[in-house]
C-alpha cells in the first residue's frame, strides 16, 4: 500500500506486541539486537516486531526489522530515509575488473546543476529534484553504501530471471544508497522537539518522508547513469529498486522498516559483502514477517571490532582484491577494514533462513567485478570530471 494512503482509525491494541525472529538456530543473532526488538515491542501502540535473519543492533532500534504499530515513530525508520538497492542491466564489450575500476567516476563529487550542466547523467532526471535537495546529489555516501558492477552468476529460476531480462553472464550495476542528508534533516527536525516519541503531525512527517524516498530512488538512477557513461554504456531502467528504510500505511497500521525490504511479491536484491555473491530473490513474505525480507548479510562485528580485527588479519592489498577476483575501489583505508567481508554474516545462511521460513525464493546470484566504496582521489585533489562523461 502506498505511503500516501490514509490510515483508518487507530486500532486499540488487544494484547502485548509480539516479536518473531526469522532466523534458524545456526544463525548468529546478537543478544543486543533481540533486546532492542523487545524494547520496541514495549512502545505504545506497537503490534508486531519481525526480525529478519540479518538482524543486528542499531542506534536506538534494531536493523533488519519490520515493526507494525498504530503509532508512527520516526526513529524506527532512522535517518537514512529512502535507502535502498537497485539493479540496472548494463552492456559492455569486455569486463576486465582492473581496467573498469580505473574508469569509474568520482562518486564522492556531487553533481552541480550549473558546473555540471552538460553531464549526460542529468537525462535520467524528469522534473524537479525532490525537496530541492541538491546536497550530495549523485554521490554514493559512506558506511555500507556502494555501487557495484557485477555479473549474473547462478540462475536458480530461469523463467523468473528471463522476465527480468537477465541471464547467466549478463552484467548489472547494483546501487545501494540513500537520501544523502535529507533523511537526517527530517529526523533531526523531529527528534529536536519530540526525541524518540511519535510523530506529532503524521501528515507533515509522511510528506517529508515520501520526498526522501523519491530522492533516494532518483539518486540511485543518477549514480547508475554516471557509472554507465563512464564505462561507455547507455543507462538503463532498473529491473529492481526497493527501499528498505521507510514507513508505509498498511491495513490501517504504520509498518516501519529499518533495514528490511518489502517482501510482498517484490523482487529484492539481498546484498552480501564485497567479496561474496549477492542474491536476487522473489519475496513472498506474509503478515507474520510484516510482509518483509532481509536487505543484506547483516553485520556480525561493530565497525570498531572490524577495524581492530581486520588490521590484525588482513592487509590493504588483500581487501582491495577479493576472493571472487573482484576489485574494490576505496581510498579510505579505515573503511576498507570496517567493510571487510569478515565483518558480515554469511549471506548463504541469511538466504537459507529466508527460504526455510518461506519468505523468499532465490532467483539468481550477482558476483562482484568492481565495487566502488569511496574515491581513490587523494586529499586536496579534484577528480577529472571528464571521466564521468560519455566518451567521444
């Protein structure tokens, strides 16, 4: 149901909120994440909390959870409203990771409407930029965000893959990014007055929220277009684009998703690590799972732990070239260690849990070739902006 729909009259809770975690005994779920689920379940108006197999602790609320309530709580969506993952087909003559990595544009440099007026990526923008938010436009962001050139690997459901126009060996761009400061501004405006309390003006919050969701989707298209042009290809429409940080109104209730993708008949890319395949799945989750599925592998280490352990276990060179032969573009050494594959849960177990609980069916894998995290350009240097333009 659209976030623009009007809720029916609030439903009085008839029983304490329930908590379900869709993970097998073999899956490792932190006790802090389970504790956060119980804390959320104790909020006024909460009905049901569904934890996904990638569940892990977040700032104030669990990540990898879908939470239904008669009350709208902005902090349960978080600051990166509109964050999601999109998949774009791309056609290239040859796919040599090292050569293509060198051709990726600087996705830390935002597109400026005046300075970059002739950049061909603007062609994907139809109408005004949502909320007029130009800060960070066309940039990927930090943390676990990325833009990845990948190859379709194993196809489990050929007919479904064919409907999406995908087959083994095809190339795709996978884009994981959010609202680049817009969502943070929206959440801050709420928390400065109401803290972790409910939205005082639901309609006003939803209006701003919806703009951030649209902005995130537009930005993923801009990122894919910038990379496509830099690699000498034509931009395409996404075959998958699902947001995993949002609230929607469903059956008269507010369904908050924080790191959980819509699972009601959608195709979802469940992102793994930069050194392992990701999984495109056909989601078919029901009400017990709050119509949601996992959005990724989920962290098993905090960033501090990943940095400390990674420095003792890996070299920078090892993290720039992954076990699957892909190349990681990342000029920030600390981020390389924080985002090391070992910092995340096994994607195979996450997918197995989704299958075991009848939440999703694997369609195909995507195997990384080049993953962009942050620019290799050194401090004080500007990138060659011509790299982001269509080759002559």
